[in-house]
C-alpha cells in the first residue's frame, strides 16, 4: 500500500487555485476511482491515464487506486488533471522516484502518452507561483503562455516518457 501527493492547479471562472492530487494504492480488488467533485472529463481521465501508462512502457498497477482532488468542495473540470494523476500513480507505485514538493503538473494526455495543451494556463501558473510552486510542468504548446510569469521555472512537456526522463 502506497500513498503519494502531487500538486496541480484548478480554474474556477478566471480564478485559479491549488489542487492537491492524492493517490492511494492498495492491494485489494482492482478499481480506479476519482473523488473530489470531478466532472465527466475528469472521470474520463481514468481511461486516458491507464492507456497512456501502458502505451508509454510503464506497468499499470494492479489493485485499488483512489485519487482525491482536494479541496473536495470545489468542482474540478476538464482534462488538465491527467498528468498529475498519472505522475501520482507512478510515484505511489514506486515506478518513479523524485521530490515533487515544490512542483506542479498540468496537462491532458493522449492515449499514446503525448501531453496535449489545456486552457487557462496563465492564471494557473500565476496562482502556482503565489502558492510557493518553484517548478511547473505544462504541455509544450502552453509553454510560451506560461513563461510570461517570472519567478517560476516552466518546463514544456511533450510526452510522459520525456517527463520521466527529465
């Protein structure tokens, strides 16, 4: 049984806020649940994440996976949580090992493991900086927009494989 937390950001109108992506893996009946007021696009993340992990050459953990998007009283919308959910699963499963304390992740995944652009990156990067994030990983297509914010290191991500190699 493993537990991991990584940081993402959310959007509520034009205001961004910090989201803790908590991942718990346990050895029990296989399942994959996302809680914390996810919308349909966030719930669909399960299939994108599972397929992207496998197609990127990693092992999808067998057992019960519970992902909590906190704070759980604010509705989470869109596909931007794919990347932090995937990173949290691989870290909780011990397939990657690094310190994410000052990092945040934003990005939609294709089934191949490529990272696709998302909307609202600028306010999310501003809010990330205000929340003490030092390094933020965004889709490569959102890099220019994110780089407008000074005082935070922006890394453009093309694929899961590229991110893990970094």
